[in-house]
C-alpha cells in the first residue's frame, strides 16, 4: 500500500511539472512588425497589427510629444530593434488583456527569457506600472538588481530612475549658468563681495578692476599693490 501511494505521489508531481513546463512552451508566436520605443512594440496578432505594451517595465522616453528624448531611451529602443524586430516572439498576455489605450499588455519572450528581463539587466529599463499582472515581478527585480549593483544604464545617473514607481524618469540637464553667474558676480553695483566669493585670483582681479580704482569691496587688502585676493590660486 505504501509503495502504491509513493508511485501515485510521483505521478501526481510529474503531472504538475509537465503542466508548468507546458504553460510556457504553449505560448502563441507572433511576428514583431515595428518597435515604437523600448517598451512598446507592434506585432501581427491574429491577422491584424496590434500594439503591445511590455508589462511591468518602463524605458526612457524617445517619442513622447511633450518630452525630449531622455538618457538611454535611444539605447533601449535600439536594443529592442536589434533583438526582435522582424522576428517571431512568444507572448503571454497579462491578467488584464488591454490597458486604457487599447494596447495589449504582455510578457514578450525571446527564447526562454523575456525581453523585459534583458532590458532590465542591461540598465535600459526599470520596473514600473505594477497594476496588472505581477507574475514575473520577482524575476524582474532580480534582473534589475544586476544593473543597479553595477550602476549601469539608467542607474548610472543619480536620482534618475526609481524602482516600481509610475512617475517616469527624473532628469534635468545641467544648465550652463556661467554667463548668469558672471553677470551677478561681476556686477559693480551688487552686494558687497569678499575673496571667498571667488574661485581664483584672476576672477577676483576682474571684479576689482570692474568696480573702479577705489576698490569699494576692499579686495586689495592693506598693501595697496593693485592685486586682488593674492592668496587665491
């Protein structure tokens, strides 16, 4: 009797494993007809072209009507193009088939792995928009952590990407404030200045010369040799 129970248990476990392995191998295959950006593609789906939004990830913007191209956005789009454009992929739809824009929501497999995992591992995407199917979120976090630990891609810019957030990427190119700063710093009618306001002796000298011979900011010190802030480099 024990032996029969053991055999039945083994058979039951085998059926479960077979069922799990079959679920992925039975995914339908579709051809990718266009790559819109890093997280959105078009496929020939059941006889018509459909837009597919990759589940659980977000890549930097490249085609947003109100945003400039964001860092690593072009790299993400190009990677997806190089990897799957014109090729067949396997698609597993999310628990909700479409989003509010009518796009299919899906995990997109390239062989045994999703394109999402590949993008995350290379630092070309981050996990986001967690309001649909969360089946693969743990796997995605593991792939993402590889890039985060290496500080590559979107994780190489401090404060640019955040895990699981829906608010996009936060990046502002550094503005060239040289002219603005110079205008304020060298304004003879501005607030009182001392040597600590300047980075070099040359900067201090230009300012002192611009204020006239009386040196109203007393940058010459007590030696009256006409040289401003002589201790600065």
